[in-house]
């Protein structure tokens, strides 16, 4: 895979834009862009690890037993 490629810049309304070649496509639908000197750095937004883990879990149909959790009255906490 090439590590660099010349691309054309164009105007899209009031914004400057460029087409990202297929070999440089990023995962997902959002990215972070930052400027360091004359360089623009574009990074795909990484999904949070916890969210990714939770999405990977299968749902369970297990019934959990009821917990005796009586309502507290004011003054009973301390």
C-alpha cells in the first residue's frame, strides 16, 4: 500500500476539501483533524473500548432473583 499520494484540493461551499483515495480510507464515520505546522493530521475516531466490549456481549434471557431493597426513610441513612 502506498504511504503517500498527491491529491487535488477543491472548494465545497466555504470549506476547502479533498477526496481521500480508496487506499487511505478511514474506518467509521467521524475523524479528528489537527494542524501541526504545515501538516494536517487526520485520524479516525476510535470507538471507546468499553462501548466496543458491551456491543460484543450477547444478551441474556436469564431471570435474576428479586433483591429485598426496602425504601429508606429520611434519617435512616446516617
